[in-house]
């Protein structure tokens, strides 16, 4: 029977406040350490297991784990709950640990839903660093699920409940918690009780899956026996990065040999790519335009909460297109090539990585202008051509210069849009960026045509 509030232990050294949790194996109490005047947690085996034939083995493991954790506490780790005391009260073994103020990860996700990548990844890294210490001590936690990770009020994650039960709960136990915990355990742990370190890698990766999606991952045993697929977390939460998505899938690989071989290796997969160093300074004639990168929000993606439109730059692009439109109208270029120009530059500027399409349209555009200029220079009769061959050469040269000018102008327009405007449209995806730039280019071409008709 659980202890009641105000009950005193160890001759009044500890005073029970309330029961924090009760599982298949143990009971956790919140208590007061009277002498130190600090809140502590007292964990004990559940007395209702005392009739189980394996109960003595459970107690032996409980004592052994308590001693091991006490040894770990000799060199305190900021993300491992500290052990204060270990005693026996009326035949009940008790483990006293620090009290971590906050809520566990399961409660946080249940209350808030999927957590932002920038917020949860540092916490998972902290727990991973704690598990590295555990592994170096020759232990395997085997229970690093959301209920055993406390999120303290100072944004620090702490690993608690060091798997003291080691999932030795009798098979007759049908608690919901036990079933829920299976979603975070690899199949070899559920079937054979594996104690390899990569068990903790799977559990922590599955915990991260739950944190960024708000959903339990598919049970590994179902994946193994029924070939049930694991839905990639990015299909549930599009906001997480591809790198994080892949790191989670690597850590949750069904077969142990397909997972990272150490916790350090898996944590390295969570690191953000290092910034590429700037290119070395070269002579001015060899300098390249360095494209500025779009600003990213705390989750590593373009911010959608703040949309920035560079009106001044767009007006400059509008006038650039106005000049192109005026030139096209003056050279009697077919309207199909006007459309090609707008699409060519806008596609490239929107960052669609379709410069092949853009260059094709530019070349067709330049050819059309050359044709129009040559036709105008040569006149409409062949007699003129035959009578004055110099006029032919002159007209062809003029057409070549016209084609080169148009191609260069459109190319420069694309560079301006891509480097100056396209990357400055923060908060807009590629489709929205394309529509904004297409509207600007279309309006500019139209005003250029109108200007030629008027003037």
C-alpha cells in the first residue's frame, strides 16, 4: 500500500508529500528532505509484486542499479538526475533522487502538440550526452522514452528513472504505460531483452520522432512481424529539416546493425551543416557575384510568419523590363517572344534552378530580335539586296549586335532578379516568388510596349 502524505521515513529525515507516479514495478513519491530543506523524489518497488516468484530478482536489480546510479552521481552530470540516498524502510528499498521541477516530455507534447525543431533538438542532444556517460559506465538505460525525460523550467532536459525495472515487469501486467513504452523500444528489446547501447539510440530517436510529430511511432515489433511501414516524420510535420528527418530514420532503423554504432555518431547527425567558408579574394576581373542566402528562422527554414517584399528593388526590376519592352516593340518582335522573355527571366529568378529553360528562351528571343532588325534594315525588296551588298553586311552586323544586346540584357535582368530580388523575398515559397516576379515582369513589358506606341 502506498505511503500517505505526512508519513515520516528514517526517523523523520524524510516526509512524504504525495505520490508522483505508480507503474507496474515501482512507485515514485515527492518528499521533503527535512535537514536539507529541499524537495526530493523517493522511488520504491511496488509491494503488489511481492508475491511474484521473480520478485527477489527484481529487488536485486533495483539495488544494483541504485548503487550504479550512486556511483554516477559521484561526478554529477547536468542532464542525469542525481542520487542522494539509498536506504531500507520497513523492508522496502528506497532510492532518493533530486527533484526536477518541470514537466516530462510526454506531458509537454500532450499539452502543446508537436514541438519546434529548434526547441527540442537541443534537449534531445542533452539526453544523448547523458546516455553517452551511462554507456561509458557499462550500462544501458533501455527506457529513454518521453515520460523519463524531464524538461526543466530553465530549458534543461534531465534523464530520470534510469530504467531501474529494466522492463522486468511481469507479463501479466497490462498497464497502458507499458504498451505505450513499446512504441519507443526496438523489436530486439521487446523479444529478447537486448542490452546493447544501440537500444538507447533507437529509443531516443523514437522519442524525437514523437516530439516533432506529436504522434507515437509505429511499433517496431509490428514493423518486423507484419512489415508495417514507419511513416517518415517529415510527412507528418513538413517544418522539420531533411537532415533531422534522416537522422530520426537512421536512429530508428529496424535492424540494430543498420543504426549508428554509437550515440556520438547519431548525435553528430543532428548537427546543423557547417557554414561554407567564403571564397578567397581574387582579382576584380575574376570576381563572382556571391548570392546572399535567405534568412532562416529558428527551425532552419524560411520564415513564413514575416513576409518581406523589397518594393524598391521590384520597382527597379519594373523599369528594367520597361526598357526591354520598349526595345521589343521598336523591333517588331513577335509577342510569343515577349512571353518567352518574361518566363525565362522569372523562372531563373524564382530559384527554380531552370537556367537551361531560361537560356533556351533567351536565345530564341535574341534570334527573333535579330530577324526583326535584319528584315527592317534590308527592306522588303530583293532588288535592294542585290544592288547594295554592303547593306546586307551592315544589316547582318546590326542584327548580330541586336541579338547580343537582347541576350545580355535579359541575362543581366535574370541575374538582378535572382541575386537581388529573388533571395530578398523572405517568407515566400518558390510559387509565390514566381508569381510576384512574373507580375512585375509582365507589367514592365506592357508599360514598355505602351511607351513605344505613345512616343
